[in-house]
C-alpha cells in the first residue's frame, strides 16, 4: 500500500518561498504520476501541478506558472514543490497525490483520477 506524507508547509510573508516535500513509503514511486493539489477554506480542491513518471512532462495551473516548480527524485521516493514569490491567495492546505500509470510521459490535474493522497500540509502567506 502506497502512503504519502507531505511536509514543508508553514507561515511565510508575501514574496517568500517554501519547499514542500511529498515522501512515499510502501511502494516505489517509479510507477506513479504525481499531482499537487490545494484547498483553501470554503473552496474546492484544485490541481496545482503534476509530473509524469519519467519527469518528461510537467503541468501547472495558470495562477502558479513561473512561480512554482515540481520535481521528483525517484531514488529518494520523494516529490517536491518549490514555491517562490508566494501570494496571499496561495494560502491553502496542499496535498500530494499519486496515480499508477503505464504511460511514462503522462500526468493530469484531475483530482478524481488520483487514488492515493497524503494528509496535507498548511501553507499560509500573510504579512
């Protein structure tokens, strides 16, 4: 059974940076596409970014393009989300999720297609 644990969230001022980590255990991440999602109070969970198994494909929601970078280290069974130039509207609980796939160069930011989720980590951007 694949288990995911997020870490790295916290309180940061506008314009600041954070690096979120998603550590997997139980099974190797090599066979999974990974997505990062976020959910702000009173809002639906939205896709932020995703990365394919082979790292050949990454996607970002328009609101974070140029500020967030997703990466993965399959040897460490970990996926990262580097967050720069943070804005108050980035405040949310951030979740990583995994979906098994036979396609190396595919990922999607559709939450219903992901079967494994972490517990989330809070990111608060405020002065």
